[in-house]
């Protein structure tokens, strides 16, 4: 009777729908992330990152992520992007009309355009990682790194352990926030609260990492013995399609910048 109730309860739990990108090998996703990022370093212009961002967002239904989830994860990058554009805004070589000058710092038409281009580029570099790895299982990533990329098992197991610990850190952060609020000390001093919680989380991370390393060494994970893997990881036709799509996105983005006449090599 208990087993029947357990099965009924399990059958009523909604399962996460499998998206098209979930069938792409994690190693292919790593290559895609590089493919969608590295070409953007060739030029500093506002057109290529804008086109790349627009085309990547059009592929959002293939990732299984909601718009709200992507925007929430992209928000920290968008908030920090002005820091990257500030140096270009103040210290780039003046071009066109100069709006403000103080010592070696100057704000001109050219520096404003470069600052906007750099900020867009930061967002365009962070978006592929969010879309590609938002639903990637750490275990599948470890299997792919070992069997497809043929990386050493010790390194793969370390990456897998670190990825698993990341989820625990997020849970610890939420728990500490709720505990401080329950004690009435979490409603004021946001900056002070952030640094105090960050220090506590750092202590937790060091202790947990030490215990995990000792446990893995005790179980022989640090040996050089060739290992077997319970789940097979292979490349399929879908991986080639994904790589072709990523190549097309970057080709269209660079071509749009060249066609609009704003493509500009970094070293020029």
C-alpha cells in the first residue's frame, strides 16, 4: 500500500520538459561558447554584439529557459558592464567633438561610441554561457569531459565536485539570509550584510572543500588508475547542427558590422 502511494505521488510530480539543447553534448556546448565569444574580440563596434544578442535570444525556445530566468541571470552582467565601458569613455583617444576634458581623461563622440560597444560586448560574451549551460547537468558534463574530450579523470572529478558544491553555496546563501531576517538583523545595512555573509560563506566553502578533498582521496579518486564511466557520452548529428548554427550566428553578426561600415579591428 505504501509503495502504491509512493508511486502515485511520484507520478503526480511534474517533470521538467526536455529542450532541444539538452540533447547537445556538453563538450559541444563548450566549443559553442568559444565560437560565440572569441570572434567578438576581433572588433569593437556596437553592431556585431547587438546582432549576436538578437540572434541568440531568438534561439531561446531551444534552451528550455524562460525569459525571466535569462534576464535574472543576465542582470548582474548588465549592471557590471558599465565598469568595463568606463575606461573607454574616459581614456580612449578623442575622436570627433570633445564634450568634456580633465587632464588625460576626455569624453568625445568616439569614446562614447567605444564605451557603448564595450558594454554591449560584455553582455554578448556572457549571454552564450547562460543559454548553453543554464540546464546542463554537472554529471553529464563530467562524462563528456572524460569520454569525449579525454581529459584526466582526476581533473574531471574535481570539476564535477566543484559544480555540485556551487548549488550548495547558493542554498547556504539563501539559508543565511533567512536566518538573519528571522533574527531581525537582515533588514538594514545591505552592504555590511553582504560582506558579512560573504565571509561566512567563504569559511563554509573552505571547510566543506577540505572535507570533500579528504573524502575523495580516501575513496581513491586521486589515483591514476584508469576509470570506467556508468553513462556513455557520445557526439551525435545534433552536435553538428548546433555548431553550424553557432557559426552562422557569428558570421551574420560580423557580416552585419562589415556591411554597416562600423567593423573596426581591435589593433587598428
